[in-house]
């Protein structure tokens, strides 16, 4: 998918979280297509060392508003990692990094001057705004949960929606478990399976609402260029699986066993409250995403893993 304005011209896109698992692939795709990418980062030196594509511009925290001004769109992927042990300080950082970064780009979007085409501000929100459960199915219209991550998501989305007050089109993608071989959940699982020690976490019955990284990047670019996209969309594949199914599919792909479970008490000891990220799950369906016309390249977990493992 190539981002272009209505008249086919190249676009200027600002990106936060550009050095992360998703952001780095998005920046590479946009730069390869000839678009002008502005990297909004906390550390310009570190970002420059990781992103060496021609034509990139880098903006530190004090200059984020300047980086947003005049951009056709903003993709907001910033946020502290959540799959770790939660302390009180980390929980504050998880929320502040997401809400604070979003507020910064919204302020910039509100101040921007027109630069050809209707402005678009992307607030990309992680899945976690639903109640947990092993039987219920959740769509974009399902009620929010009551746990800590649901609270974070509500504040995060509310900050992004502030941009609507000046006519900015806001697209919120509630992102599931992003699959990529060099990081995230799959990146942690691959080496464990390679040494014949792989297996489900906890009971294995929890739902895993996943998405191939390439599908997520394509969905982001499509939502940038298609003005019909507005509001909340679930960025999850249409065929969620149980944790045990994911492990079985990965084991079969690698020719490794997948029966050695990690007990719940061990995860609770290691991660504390943060263990909820891997022990609890939701069966999330991309109802509005598919209704908007997005077609997933990787709807089946077997196809996704086959692509990711064999190209690693």
C-alpha cells in the first residue's frame, strides 16, 4: 500500500515510536515509497543510529509540535513496554508515555497549518480495553473493561480524540499481539522453542488476538490515505486462537515439541501484576476493520507463522 494524497503526490508523515517493532517497519515502507518521514523521538541520536533511510527528519521532544506542523498525517506508536514486571513507577510510566506522547502530537496537530489535503492524526491504541474472558467475543463496539490496561486505553483514546475539535480525522487502531520474528511475543518464543523447551503460558486456554506485522503496517497506511476510515478499528486478525493453538502451530512449523507449559505461579512470581498481559486474553474480532474494506493477507495463524519463520 502506498500513501498518496488524492492527487497522487507524496506525503509528509510524522511518526512516534519509529524505532520500535512496528514503527521501524512502517518508516522503512514509507521511505521506500518516497514519502517524507518525520521521526518524533525522545532520543534523536539513538533514532538516527537505528533508522538510516534517506530523507528522514528527526525531532526531539521539545520540537514535536514543529515536527507535526504541516504534516499530512501523524502515526502515534509511542509507549513504554507492558510485558514486564509492573511496579507503581512503571505503571505510571506506561500511562504517562502513551497519554503524554498523544497529547504532544495532538497539540501539534491543532497548531498545524494546512499542507494539501485533509489532516489526519493516527492514534494507535493497544488492545486491552475489553473485559477478560475465555468465551466472550469483542468487537469495536464492546464495552471497555475495568482493569488497569483498560483504564490506560480509555485515557489514551480520549487524548487522541481531542484532535477532532479542530477537524482532524482520528483513527484509533486497537492493536493485538503483533507477530514479528525479531521482537514481541514471537521473538521471545522462537529461541525457547528452538531448544525444545516451548509450550503454552499458564493454562493455554487464554485467547490470543494476534496480527502479522505486515498487515498492521498496511492497515496503518490504508487508514492514512482512505478518508472513510475514522474512529475505532480492531487491528487483529479475523481468526484469533488460544495460546495452546499458537504454540502447537509454532511447534509444528519448527519441528519442535510444544507441550512444556510455563505454570501460572511462575509467571506471577516473575512478572507480578504484569503477568495479566500473557495470562488473560480476549477473543477480539476486527468487525469494523473488515467492513471498511481491509483485506488481511494473513488471516490464519499457520500462514502467518509460515511467512514469519521461513523469512527469519
